[in-house]
DNA sequence: GAGCACTGC
């Protein structure tokens, strides 16, 4: 979602004068706790004003003396920018002066900045340059209960930094009651290093701030629903025909069920009695183009009720004004990485109690609301309190690499809030070793491993990028790295334009596969599409995503230049005859572990032959012949295992560029 | 002939 400025402008709490916020009366006790304890856990409900007020209290209390900065981290870019704008407005300063923000591609801070909002991932990156984060007197980790990998790792780093910087103040803010866990983490001794933790009460403390939301009636089903899509649709009609005005937000799991729910509503709308209030169904998921997403923010026409069928994007990332009714199907799609196969599985899983509460809360932002849970109260009681943290179900290779670059050699003993399973750690170490980022003692190699850690792309692509000068195709691989970072959002499909999308895809298609096709798309975009607004629309391309690719490419290029690598962008030099081959060879140096061979039936088999892979329908190879290929990504949707962003290679390249990897595999 | 939840550097 791009336009999260929309988000902030719709949060009514932000427009309440600060003096009226419940947090104001806790000012003195908050400042006392932070003054006297290195770690303060703030349990603040929605609307408590913690994010905007705490940094201002601290600044006024003198925590910026000596030029020190107060940092507030956010899990998302939009939150960092909108909250910074709000605080700048409250203080009455220009954004970027006393109050600023810093997110990837946008550093709106200056020498006079005293309060800085930034994403947690970016603060981790700052630690590469300044390992003790010495510019900051206070670091507030906001939304820590969401348990993103970055905020988990940041908390681990802060615990370590605290031992060297006793004057540093850490504030952890959480919307739910995981406060004890956070406090215990900071007060328990990490084990092998440093003196014992001492008196827990002296180190940390918890403070609770009441929030300000409207009451929400929660209703459950008397008996379980057989089909939650059908049940969601009938519940929407029940609300529409019996409840007072107010828009409806329905949480479903994914694009497919959302589209079918919308179809079902559209069909049934015609059966509503004439002259009754109209019902307007709208989809909301990340894969929609910006214009398609905008409709949900428009006010419904006269005498019309909006019903928005959304993925989890509405749970925390996007806020829609005017929602009075929430329908919660009780499921969410969660990604889990299997370290045995290296495959990510995306499956619908029952939500946690914390998620269910968050979803219900979407109904009470502007007036009292109702939440209809499409499951029984017993089922609710049996839900887990919170989701399994991301760090326990992800491919950890990028993060292990980052920790190594931060000088944390023994990653197995890093103080994680919740340690990831050993298999995930071992798998990440094996991959990094096979790419040459780690040596046989698991130490970061230099310069290769260090440079891979600094590049903001995943390790396989980082390896390919750093190999590219040797193949004479750095400019092209830079583009491919930027384009694959978009994660399949290059194309958009407008309603009823399936064939148009397919034909424009064919226009850019390269015989050698998806990577070269992405290169063609990018080159067409920078020559025509950036100026001509019709270009993207006419070619079913995602303007916002391609613009982002330009930024990513620029940033990656800057990193490489900092390493002393010269990027030759001269268009005058005729492309080498075998350029396409050099590019595919270069990609193989990073993606050799993602290799497969096409079978006579058109499916693929991985190298060990035990897994059947299917070309994703978005890939060129979906309906073309190939022999050996490498691919960017593999994921299991429950029905099939798909590979995406596929290019043809030669089998002997695998042995040429990854001899150790394939010798070990074959014993 | 048929389809990925959401973030982030």
C-alpha cells in the first residue's frame, strides 16, 4: 500500500488536542520510570497517544542534551512518516528539523533533529556503522508485540548494547499484554556474557496507559460454519438488512476468496427489495494497483453501504474510516519456511486471540461497533494467544548474515526474545557457507560476505550481483535484482482485461526466461513509461512498483560504487553477443541451490528429484519448454509447489559455479 | 491451462 498518508489522515485520535489524551496524566510517572530504569515497557492501548507523546515528553525533559537523539522505531514505513509529520505539527516545526524521519530511500532529518522516527530495519542497519547506536539517548521500539523479525533482532541488539551503555534508555511499547515477556527478556541474564542481571525491578518496569476507543459488541456463531465465505456473505446481508447505517469490513484470507465473495454479493444484491439501501462490495488486498485500492477510502454514494472484503492488510497496515461492523472469518494466511526443503508454505491458519482482538478493534474507531466472529466462542477460547513469531518460521539467512556483519559471531547463542529452531539456524548457515559468505569456521568472509550483508537484497541475489562484474553484465543484473525485489507486483490485471495482460506480457517476453523479460520491461519503462502515464496502463504494468524498482536499483548501484565496483552504464557500447548467456551464468552463481529440470509433462523436478515443482502461471515458463532452469522463488500454496521468476541454464553451469554444493549433494 | 497473506533494508 503506498498511500498511507491516507491512513493517518483518517485516524481521528490524531486530531485530538494532546492535553486530552489519556497519556497526559501519566507524564510524570513515565518520566520518573524512564529516568530511574534502563528499560521501560509501555502497555498502551490504541488511542493512548504513546507514539506521539512519549518522545515529546522525553525531549522536553532534557533527554536531547548534548545533541543526543530520541529514536522511535516502527515496523512500517508509512507509520514512521505519518507519526513524524503529526509530531512535527504538534511541536510546530518543519518536518526534518527538530522532528524528522528516516526510511529506505528517504532521510528527512538534519543536524537539528532531536526526535527521529524510523523503521526498525533501518536502525539495525545504522548499527553496522555505529555499533553502540551512540547518537541516541533513548530508543523506543514501538509495536514490539507484532514480533516482526526486525524488531525481535533489534531488541536482542539493544539488550547487548545496554551492557556497554548503561546510560541508554530503552522503551518497549506494546499494545497487548506481552509486557511480562519483554521485561523478563531484559532483566534475565543472557547466560554466558556479562555480570548477572541483578535486581529485575531496578532494570525494568511496566506502565499501562489506558486507551480511548468505543465499545465493541462481539458476537459468535452458535455452531461452526461449514463454509466461511458463504457465511461471511450471508452475515453481510443480515447486517445490511437489520443493522443501522455504517460500513462493513470483512476479513478473509486471500484474493481468490475475496473475489468470489464479491461475486456472491453482487449476485444477491439484485434480490434486495427495491428502494432499500444499496450495498457496494469492494476488494482490498496488496496485489491491487493503487487506483484499485483507492476506492475503499472513498465515501459511499448516497443511500449506499460499503462492504470491504479485505485480507490481513486491514488488520494493522491500513485504516479505513467509517467502519462500524467487522466480520472476522477467523483465519489468516501465514508463511512458514520449511528448513528441510527450503520451501515456503502459505496456508490459512486460525487467527490468534491477539489478531481477533485487533480485527474487532477496527469496528470501534469512530463510534460504538459490532464484531461478528464466524466461529464459536469455544473455538475462540481454544485459539493461541499470539501467532508464532516470524523469527521462528522464516528463512533466516538474511538475518544471520546481518548479525555476522554486526560482529556477532556466535549467532547460535545470540540472545533472541524467542530463539528460532536450530534447524532454521543451521539451514541459514549452510546456505551462507555455500554462497561463500561464511568460511568453514562460519566466520564472515571479506570482502564477499561483508558486502553481501550490506546489499539490501537477499543473499542469493547479493552473490549474483557481486559476481556480475566478472561476467560483464553488472548493469543488467542490477536491474534484475531491483525487479525481482518487487515480488511479483510488476504486472497488474484490470477488471476483465486478462487477455490484455497476457498479450502485453508476450510483448516483453525473452526466450531465455523471466529474468531477461524483467530486464526488457525495466528498460522500456525507463525509456518510455516514466514520462508517459499511459504506458503502464496500456501495458498492464504497475507504475508504483516500477518506480520503486528505479529507486532500488539506484540504491544498489550506490552500494556497489562504495565498494569500489565501477558500474558501466554506457549505452554506446554494443551489447556483447553472448550477453544473455552471461547474465544467466551470473545468476547461476547465486541461485544454484534453486535449480530444477523440466520433465516431459511440463512440470519440474528439483535436483534431488524428490519434489515436483510447477511453473507459476505468471511465469513465461508456464507454457514453454525448457531443460534445466534456475528460479528466484519457490512457494507452496497448499495445492501445488510453484516456482517463479525462472530462467533457462545449462546443467554444467551448476557444476562449474557450485562444485562443492553439488558434490556434497551427490555424496 | 491457471494463480502469493503482509512487511522491511
